[in-house]
C-alpha cells in the first residue's frame, strides 16, 4: 500500500539583513565596481569622441586656411606682371627652376614644366652679347651671396628680342647648391621708352635753340645748355621763376596776358621778339610757345623755344644800308628818298 503522506518540510533557517549584507558584500562591491568601471569607460569613450571631433574640426580649419593661403599665393604669383621663381645652381654646375609661376611662360616663352629640371633652354636663348655678362653676374652672386640684379636681352621664341630685368636673393643649401628666390619681368616697352627719353634728352642738350620747359603754372622747371649760352642765365637762377624774367618790359608780346591766355586755351604763339640777357643786353630772337597735353588732354606743361637771330638782323641791317645809302659816300640814295616819301605820304593821308 502506497504511503501518500507528505514528508515533513524542513524550513530554511531565518537570516537577518545584517547577516545577508555581510555574506554578499564582496559580490555587491564587485558588481558596483563593474558598474562604475563601465560608466568610467563610457565617459572616457565619450570624451575621446568629443576630443576627436574637436581635433577633426581644427584639422579641417587648418587645412582650409592652408588651402586659402596656397590659393592666394597662386593667384598672386600668376597675376603679377612678371614671374616669381626659384633658381638653383647645383654643385656640378647645372641649374634648374625648382619653382616658377605660370607667367614665366610669358617672359621666356617656356612653361614651368620645361625649365623645372633643366634651365639650359633659357640660357640658350640669351642674347649672345649678354650671355657672358649674365653668367658672370650669377657666379659673382653665388660666391658672395649678394643680391643678384641684371638686365639682359632674350630671344623669345614667338616675340623676338625682348629686354628682361631680374632680381633675386641667394642662399646656400646643405648640399652645396645655391638657390635664388626672385622675380623677373619683360621690360621691353619700359626700356624702349627710357631709350626714347634719353635720346630726346640728348637731342635737347645738343640743340642750338634755347629750350625752356614750364609747368602748368608757367614756371620754369627745365632749360637746356643753349638757353644758358644765349641768355647767360644758368638753370639754378631761373628754376621756379616766371619766363618774364627774360622780358625787356611788360609789353613784350610773348609774355603779355593775351599770349598767356592763348596758351592756356591750347593756342600757340610764334614771332620775333627781343629777350633780355642776364647782362641786360637785348637779344633778337625767333620765339615760339606751345602747350603740352597729357593723355586726358589736360595742359600739364608748356614749351618755349627760341633761336638767336642777331646775325640775321645784322645782315638785314647791312642789306638795308646797302640798298638805301651810297656805298662810297654813305649819302642816302634815291631809294631811301622814295621810301621815306611814301611813308610821309601815308602818314599825311591818315592824319589829313
């Protein structure tokens, strides 16, 4: 017969809270430490992510600034009238352009990529009369590390002969090479203008006519040697003064108010007059005065030219004497009588 009785239940012993805490303290501390460690880990990861984000922003900002500087330099280098460049003379005597702005193509006719490794193509196009002088200037600059400056002719592949001007500062490199940082420009037009100005100055200096240049206020700013020879005045004496210093009196036609008004209106005065020399002597001259306009058609200067006609007037007087006086006796002849009679008749008609 089956025994259906439930066995007696053994009740668990009763444990107090203090005993429970004491028994599970280590486990609780371990769990708490794990939780704190997890929190610290996630905080560290969050801080690192934040720091990484800030670093990325800083790097992006630096890269942007660098790109802007590069772009700005490139725009500057490619838009200046000439070309910016680095020129390196190697220890073995060969040379090249480690850097050259795009405008080197306008100056030399060769792109930067052609001269980047070998500069011989440039030297092969230097004018033969200037090549040795140019090489010496580079050698001297390399030895003394003094600034290099040169002006030379260059045979441009499409433009023909051009004048080039360059300036650069050298520095010695650890490998023994010399590197110049500098600037070159095509100055052909400026050079030709300077030559024209120099030629004009030589012509003015060699002229037998007195030449006076006046400013917009009609004051003397330049004279040529013939002016001093004819009038006796040197430039230092007349500089900044009115040309009326040369007038015998205020009624002298070229210095009258009417003549000056005509000049200011763009007109020209020309005729015979007399100037007063530094010694007070009257000098007969053929004189002309005219304004000089700038590109805007404003009168910025005036030019006065005169030639001494003393000899011509003396010849005229001699011819007058020969025509009207007997060569042997010096007595007035019939021609002078008729001339004077005609003058007297004309005067009588005017005055009745």
